[in-house]
């Protein structure tokens, strides 16, 4: 049985121990945590204390409690769906600032992805491009595939911090979709840039991947009526 230091409230201390357990045991996304009885024995605490500790982790978006199934590790532990509080920001300013942020970040992400990508990621990337085109041709919402495509490029970098910036990028893609879907040729321009990014990443051409990502963001900003700061364009 592990001992829990008595400097804070008991549920908080048990929550600390649970975080340590998740890290030390290298639990993977979707992993099921031990049952309440096992945690009670492990930490020498009551059932109510274990439940309070688990609820603390739930509010921190570390675990997901599924009724009748158990407690599972979240896809991105500790990451809220809106970590920057963007839903409370001025929506008129938000789209421009999000796109500006993407222009700062995504060209470098694409360049690094071209160096570090794996073959299996290329297969998934091409599949997403095909799904995007198919959804567009059938008048369906293609933004989930758009988000997955950009998410996959970030995953190609092997940088966990980059993966955790994705909610911001997703917010931008969703907001940008409503600004550009009625702009003639917008999808075709974005699709061409996506294809160029894919090919450059496939060929390990970081310079071309950077250029394609920058061109994509500049075109998206233009179609959204957002001015591209000249200082950000090389």
C-alpha cells in the first residue's frame, strides 16, 4: 500500500498519486484505470475519496468516466476542448488572429513533418485528401477531414506539444469554413495546396512543404478577407 502525504486535502493528494501512476506506468490513450476497489487498497483510502480524486482528474480532462464501464485515459490528457478560452473572445477578431497564428506556425510544422514523417502516415494523409474531395463533390461537410489532415501533419513532426496546439487550429478551420465556403474557387485552391503539401512531405522536401503551407495560409486569409501581414511573408 502506498502512503499519501498529509499536506493537502485527501482527495487532492490521491489525485496527485493517480497522475503519477498514469505517468509511471506509461498508460496509453483509452487505457482503463484500475477499479475503485483496487485503488482503495493501493492508496489506503475510502471509496468516496477515490471517487472525488477521479472527479478531479475528470475536470482536468485527464480521464473520462463512462457509466457502467469504468474510468479511461482521455485522448489528450489534460487538454480541454477550448484551452485558450477562444469561445469567449471577440468573434470578429478571432478568425483573423487564428489565421495569423496558423501562418506563423504551419509552414514550419510542414517543413519538420517532411523530415520526420513515416510511410504509414502518408497513406493516411492521401486517404484524407480523397475523403475531402469526395465530401466536397457531394455537398457534404469536409472540415472534419480537413482538421484530420492538418492534425496528421502535426503528428508527423513527432512533437507532442504541437499536437496539443490542434484545438486552436481546429477552431480556425471551423471558423474559416464559414467564411470561405461561398468564395468561388476557395476549395479548389485549398485542395491544390493540400496536394502540394502532401507531395512535398512524401518526397522529404522540407523547403517545398514550407512554401506550400505558407501559400495555403495566405490564400485562406485572402479568401476570408483577412490582411496578410507583410512581415510574416518571406
